[in-house]
């Protein structure tokens, strides 16, 4: 597959992060905190308890149109794969069923989040052609505009590999996706189609969460 140059642009920032500060609200009891931390430790050690299996490999669609079939699919750039697959960039391209467009969500661990320590499942999102995982580079993990890429799937604690672990939050049409690096820092950063462009080769990036259709994805997510 040959890609064209991406079109510049980006969605405006408008949504604040939803942090877990206590303020005047009821505090999370210490015994609940201990239980949640213990649960998170166990999940990191032995996997996600009672979680659904990995999703089957399939496309991840950008749902930026009323009809899903009108959108693009997440695609690992063939030119990058052929040169060196590590850090091969992720773009949007016409859905073709090619292996570089096939992804699977793997439930990796659970972590306590929010005021009451609700357990949140974190996923590795694996690409079929490369066998690698979707990430935002660690050095840009809190920076808007960093393009997503793929790297070897790592193992370790959630904090150690936070830039390749993803929260998949259901929306009215699909999923809004953010790295654990961003979520744990209360940074309002979401996976995003740059400029909400329909051009082949448009970068898939991390951008300020804004509720636009450029940040809604469907398909092989949410196991």
C-alpha cells in the first residue's frame, strides 16, 4: 500500500479532564483503597480475572461518518513495516481487509480508578501483520499531536508499559480510546484522526479529547 502525505490540522481542545480529586466529596475509605490496590496487583500478576477473551482480529474503523462503511480503518504504514517494523506509524486508509489493518484487543490488567477505586480494564491492541502493539511513544505520552505507532508487545506492571495500554470507553457509536499514560495523569488525551480528514494516509494521533467523531472508533475493540 502506498500512502499519500497527510493533511495538517487538528481538532480544537475543549473538553477538560475528569480527574479523581476529592474536593468536598466523600473520600475513598482506606480499606477500599487497600482492596483495590491488592486487586490491581493480582491482575498485573496473573492477568485480568474473569475477563472476556481477546477480540478476534478485525478492522478498527474510524466512525467519523454517519455510515460506518464510509469511514477509514486504522492501518500500519506498509513502507514503515518494510523498512523497520518497530515504530511503524499508524494512519487511516481505505478499509481493505489487509493484515496491517487487522487488530485484536487483549485484556492485559485492571487498575483502580476514580474516587471509589472502580476497576478499569486496560488493553493491549495488537496488529496482525506486525505482531506488535499500538502505542504512543513514552517521550510524547502527554503531548497532543504525537502519532501512534506499533512496538513489540511488552510485559510488566501497568505503570511500566503505560504507553501501550489503552482504556476503551464506550460512546454512543463506538469507543473513545486513551492510553493509560494519559489517563493516570488525568490528561484529557484521546486517539484521534488528525484534522478529521478523509484523506488516505492521515495520521492517527493523540489529541485533546473533544467529543468529535474523529475520536470515535469501532470494530475490534471492547472485548
